[in-house]
């Protein structure tokens, strides 16, 4: 045999000894040890940016809710829910924020209507605006605010008409 043939035979035998296989026919194979885990890749810049935005929106949502800016809190929770689809905490927080905003809006609207009936138009307008700040789609609050503005405009026109008539010289 030539040296090259002997080298090939030794390589084949060494490879056969190194591979796991049944020690005896019919015996289970010995499992090979798994290769070491590759080091974790650093997060992509987009993932880092999204995580940072989520942190900012979470803080802003909590602060807005604590300060009574409920519609703003709802907007932040909506963004968080979109970025975390299927996230039970985000969906639950969004539902709670919407409920709080609707309840606050309804309360302000009821108080504004009562103030308007008492003739307190400035207080009523302030309350209608608070209701709309909590829920911009509150039709009753929008309608009440429009009616107050019409009443104010009517009073102003009537006041000017009276003032104009009084200031004209009579003959």
C-alpha cells in the first residue's frame, strides 16, 4: 500500500470512531452533545426605537390619565395597543381609559346641562368643553356648546340693537 492510501484509510477509521453510533447492533444511539449556543445578536436599531417609544407612550399615558387628560391618555393607549397586538395589559388599559373618558364626559355633560338650566352659561360652557376634551365625539356636549354660543350671539345682537336705538336722536 502506498502512503496516500494508508492516510486515507486512517482518516476514514478516525472519522468512523468519532461519529456517534450504536455500540452494538440494535442498541440506541448515544445522543451527540449540542453545539454551543451562538451569542445573542444585539437588538436591531428599529427594535430599540420601538421599545423606547413604547416606554415614552406608557409614561405619557399614565401621566395624562393622572392629570385628567383622559382623551390624550386614550390616544397613547391606542398607540401602545397597536404596537403590542394581542397584549392583554395594553388592551385592558385602553378599554379602561375609554371607559373613564366616557364616564367623565357624561358627568360633565350632565353638570353643564344643569348649569345651563340655572342660567349659568359660562359655567355650562366650561363644563361642555371639559366633556368634549374627555370625549370629542360627545354629541350632547357639542350640541349644548353650540346652543350656548347661539344664545350668546342672539343676546349680543339684541344688546347692540337696543344700544343703537337708544343712541339715535329722536325727533
